[in-house]
C-alpha cells in the first residue's frame, strides 16, 4: 500500500529539536493530514516543545525548540515553535526535556518497539531517581490534557508497523546529536544510566538540567 510520505525520498534534515528537522516533520504531517480529508469543522493542534536544548539549536533568536501542527478553519498548517494559537486548541501538546527523549527519537519502531522504548525510558527515570535521591527530577508539566482522536491518529500513524507513520518519518530525518555518540543505549536507543561511567552520568544529568 502506498503511503502519503514515501520513506525512500526522505533525507537527513537536522538534529532532534532543530529548526530544520522540526519544519520538515511539520511539513510531512501537514501533507498527511491534507490527504486525510478531515471533516470541515474539525479543530485540533499538536505541539512538541523540548526544554533545556543545547544552545546551538537556538541560534538566530529562536525562542523555543519544537514544532507544531494546527487544524483550524478548514486549514492545516505547521512549522517551527510552540505558538499560543496552537496551544489554545484542544490537542496533543507535549513538553519534555530535550535530552530525555532526543536519542531514542531516532529509533524506528512499531507497537512492540514502542513498548520497548517506554520500558527503557521508565528504567532510565528509575535509575536517575535512585542516583539523585528524589522523584521525577526531569518531568515537565504538560500544557493540557492529551487529545489524540482517531481522526488524526489513524492517518498520522498509518503504516507504523511497516516503518512509516509520523514518528518513523521524523526518525528518518533526524541526525544523531554528538552528546549521545559514546553513551550506552538500549536497542531502542534509550540511554542506559547504570552502564554510564561516573563522568558520563554527571554530563548526562547536566544535559537534562537536573540539579544534583
């Protein structure tokens, strides 16, 4: 079955959270939703904002690392940032520390891989909680309750078991960030905190903006 985005045509656009990469992800999502023939009166928005990103991703006066998709007044738009207009619309709004999800966002997976990624992320959090001696040291407060209806989730996730779907499209366009090159990681590219050297642990906590 041909999908809206042909994976073989994608190229590396930039690091996770970079302007180039985010704009390319948004453009792909807009193309998918335009082909989905959404109801005329349907309204929905998606924002992903990555906090504490490396300074190199914020050059040129960029205010937020992230991208958005907005379905409003029969129009589908998307691009760089986390606009207030998009946040004001019921949808799927996420905030996460850049280092907490950067590397594993480059992994390709279907449902089973998604489960493994989640497992790895929970293990990472548990190991860091134990190391710093407190609960949830890098959790971000979410802007609103998640709203991910079939109207958009079905087209955006179409083909994810075959390597398509928005998260795999995004992964295909992601360039690995230098901070993760030497870190021990799971099959789903989640950093393994217990296997890091003491120096790597300290550097990784700094990257997460976790105070010791």
